[in-house]
């Protein structure tokens, strides 16, 4: 039986399907009683993010820190950190969080900040990964879970999954195929983070 409580804070900007699958897996696999691990809060930079309602429906605390309300990245990140640190997180999970984070933010959560990126890193860091993979003539694409470091979409790889690029694929059809793999590997990578720490 685990002792100290280990909180996960998940940051989202959109639909939150990765967030939801992590939270559901935590429930289903009883992470709280096994490792003291729970999803304590979901925070979005967008009030319209669909994932906020999903999180509320699962009884998870939510908060919004709208990036448009802050004059600089540093000011936004300072408020974001304040909101996150209310939950003393053991792990901060970026799940479709579409903001570039400052080096100060990344340093503050060094070793306990992970991201999912829809490409086989180090290929295609940044945006529009699916279209770029199609345009480059790739026959496979995929997804990477990685530690976050100051350089965008770099950092130690924790998990990857590969999918085929099929004839006639569009960015949308490829993204949907990749997303099914995201939902498989992200909960596993989060669980592995705590298993390693246990
Ligand atoms: C995922 O494809 C993630 O890899 C990308 O944004 C999407 C987020 O989806 N960066 P969701 O919000 O988890 O549904």
C-alpha cells in the first residue's frame, strides 16, 4: 500500500482525450491505492477547451489560466506555475497543451514534466506533423512521449508507437490513426513513471 500522495496535474488546450484516458486508466487500475497516485487537477489555457467538462464529469478539479490575459510568456507561466503548485504535483502531464513554455517553467518541473507529440521524434518537431509526414513521403508515422526540456519537442523518449501512412491518407485520417496509439501509450508511460519511482 502506498503512503505519500502523488498528484498528477494535466495541462490541456483542447478536447482532452489523452487527459481523459489517463484519468480513466488511473481509476480502472486503482493507481491511488497502488501508488498513492491521482489526477488532482486539469488546467487549460483556454476556457473553451472541451476537456474541462470531461474532467469535471470525472470529479477532477479544473482551472483556466487564459494566456491572452498576460502581457508576457513569463507572466503567464508564473500564474500557471502558481495554479499547478497548489496541487504539489509529482508529475505534470502536457496533453495537447498548445503553448511554448519558458525555460524557467521547464526548469521548475525538471524531471517531472512530460509531453506527448504526434510524430516519431526527432522527426517533425513543432506543428502540422501529420501533413509534414505525408508530404515527406513517409511510409510510417507515429507518436512520442518524452521528457520536456527547454528545447521544443526534445528530451528523453519515454515511449513511442508507429502507425502506417496509407495511400490516400490526409492529415485528418493519419491524425486519427495516430491518436488511437496516443491513447494506448500515454497512460502506460505515466504509469511507468510512477512504477520507476516506487
Ligand atoms: C494530440 O494529438 C496531441 O498529441 C497533440 O494534440 C492532440 C491533443 O488531443 N499535440 P487531445 O486534446 O488529447 O484530445
